[in-house]
C-alpha cells in the first residue's frame, strides 16, 4: 500500500497519497439508503406464484404460417427500448415464401439491425433486413436519410460482397439528414443522450417544412435547393453563436470524438464545418454522391408500391425501428424518446394502407437475460441507473479496460444471492483486482462485456437489467400478445434468471410523485397490469424481482441443441412466468446469433 511518493531532494518533498473512492461505486450511499427504506417490504403474493404450464418445440413453419396466412401485413416491432434483436427476427420471418416485400416506413439511421448472412455480419440502419433474402425492399418517404452515410456504410459492403440490389431496393422521397443536422445533435446533446445521427434536428426541419427531401436533389433547380438549405441552416449558425463556439473549435471537437477510431462524426460532416461556402459544398456533395452515383438505389413511390402489393395478395412485412417505449408517441417516456413514432401504429400510419381492407398482426421482440436500454431516461429494471455510465464519461465498452469485472460467473452468483426473499436487491460489495464495486455495477459491467451489449449504431455500452413484466404488460395491451424473445441461450451460464414482476416507489427525500392524477408514495407497489406512471415517477421506482432457476446443466445454445429436444424446466418456467404476468403469447426464443437460431 503506497502511502507517499518523493518529488524532490528536501525533507518535505513528498506527496502523500491514499486510494481515491472508486467511481465504479458512485451510487453506493444512495443505493444503501434506498435499500434501508424498502428492505422490510412484505413478500408480494406474485413472488410465491409458480409456473405449471409446459411448453414444447414445434415446427417453425407451422408456428409462423398460422400468423402469416391469416394476415396481410406483418409488423415486427421492438417491445422494449430497442436493440432487442429485431433484425434477426425480421431475417427469419421474411424467409417465409409468402412474404414478398419488406419495408422500413419511418425513422432513420439511429436504428441498427444486425443480421448474419452466409456467416458474415451485416449491420443495417435504414436498409430493410430482407435485402439479403431477395425480397423487394422499400425505404418509405417518412424515413430520414443521410444518403452519403447510407451508401458508404450500408450499400458499399453489399457491392463489395457482390450482393445485388438493383431490382430489390427502392427508396421513397425521404427527408435528407444534412451535416448540419448531425452537428446540431452533437453540440446540443448530453453524453450518451443521443446517437448523434441528427434525428431531433432533422425531424424539426421536417415539422417546420424547412428541410429538403430526396426529390429536391433530383428535380429542383440548384437555386431552389440553395435557398431551402440556407434557410434551414439558420438554426446551426444560431446555436454556434448562442454557445459562443467557433467552427474551428467545433471541428476540433469532432476530430476528438473520432480519435479512438470509432467514427461517430462522419468525415463529410467534419468537412462541412471547414467548408467556406457551405451551400455550394452540400449541393456539390449531393450531386456527386447521390444524383450521379450509380450505387444509389432506384427511387419509387413507396406507399403506392405497398398498396399495390397488398392488392395483389402479397404479404408485406413492416420492419420496425427502435421500439414501443422509444416512440415519440409514448407518453410515459416522451422526454427520452426518439423523434419518430416507432410503435406499431406509427408503422401503419406511415405505410399508408387501408386498415379496413387489410389485416395486420404484430410480432413484438424482446430480449433476456440482460434486457437493455441505451441513452438516458428512467429504467426501473436496470442493474444500475440508466445514466450511470454517462456520469463516468464511458462512451464505449473499450473504456472498461482489461481486467475489469472479468469473472462473470462469480459476479452473477453474488448478484443473485443479493436478491432478498421480498425481491429487493441488497447492496453488496464485489471485489476484483483490488477494486471494489457495488454488485449492481459489477453485474452491469460484466453483462455488457460478456454479451457484447453496445449499440449497433453508436457502440455505446447498453445499460442492462431484468426482463420487465410491468412494461411488457402495457405494451402487450397496445400491440397484441405475440412475442419473440431473443438471446435466451445467454441463460445457459446463469444460476438464475431474474424477472421484474412489480416496482416499489421510493424517494429518499420522502416526497411523493403524481402521474396522471395518481399520487405515488414511498412503499407503493406498481404491478404488471397496473397503469404505468410517467418517467418522472419511474425514476424513483425499484424492481421487485422474481428469480427463476437457471438451466446450466441443460444448455439450449444452437451449437448443441437438437431439434425436438425437451425444453429445460428453467426455460419453460421463464416462458410461463412472462406469459402469466404480461398476457403475452411467446412464439419463439432465440438461442444463437444466426438467422435460424430460434426455438419455436
């Protein structure tokens, strides 16, 4: 234990030191205070409930055909906060021969869908996942697109791998995300609060009708485009002035954001900052990389194509970006939502087909163990506060460094041992490599590292936690019961899997909170099926966790799974518990990274 270091020849030339409190334990006192307030909570009857329903594997085609045959439009939507594995689910469902068309109807490149094709990983942001299946793929007019990033990050890898999209990918009259939209996002957003893809600024331009759309680039004269861009750019210059920020300083900040090799601010955006004539720069850029670029896909009236396909009797799959709770129509998380309506009804509205004529079904997608959220906002079921990593200025998994929370087995065992009979997590200390961590922090870090939980778009570490039955129950009431759960094979290495069956409200200050006319006081329970309060109240909610025995001795990972095998009791209990508390009907669980790694 080093107590001092010498820094000179004289008798007093010493610096005395002691170990500073670890930032990895930043919320320890607060967590202890909360635990002291709720540790004597009575055991809820729901914790005593036990699953008795049995489940068996069925043929995938049989399970899916029942849904596809009886509907015209199949919607695949995120059930939580995004990153649930929707791309893989879309990839699997669109393999069905009756699915002829796959559509992205709204939002932008802040979505990230990871799919595997012939052993290779592809990350799509706007391109529908059906692009690898030879289906007709459409990007609708209510999407927002940075066409330069779209071509370079999504289409060029396909060209390099000789995957043609000449007659399978069509783009509607999308709204253009310009470099200044991404810069507005960068300058105005808190750490980890945004994907830096310009979503809020471009949707602001969309609502105020100041921006440009794809047709402007191809059809409008240069002078008209220049006027629109110059008018829309006023907000960019105003923000720099308000922040007293020069473009030289902004360019330097952009370069610093990219210094670790992860290009968060695209190079054409940095070049925009340094361009003297910004309008001319943009017009020349779009002329060269979009209008005259042979890699840019064909354009079309996408919503007309959707209606025509449905009229012919084709089945159409609508691929949802983000999720139900990140939708800007989600009142409960409005302050931390994305800028588009990414719930199922938002997809239907932007697809513009006749609801009275065509039948729709929603397949919701969740993920567990280690359900995740990225960005800021409330997250009652997370292992740590949603802003925990942001407060430590951690913006990528690499920042944890080697030797940080590496003993996943020991961490998960101590974590589940810390959950008390009443479902409350008791703060305990986990020590590794001479560093002390709160057990929730250790579990959050270890889970993110073990499962590679970082944003497909941003590479930011996701904050992970328990499967949340309280939120799932409300989502289920709106979007219907069908549910696919990704990554269940992660449970192969867990002693237990935790499921949140209720919240308890507790504010250390003693203050109550009011949401939609109801007052929440310390000790109040919010159960699955109850009205969900808004985010201001959810910040003070702690999870009540039901533990389900794991299945380590009977792994379900696809690498060793034999079709038709009996599902382990732990897996069946997980399915039964989620169905019981949420009203969901689970149609499949994921057991590996590949498109066919599902158990129906």
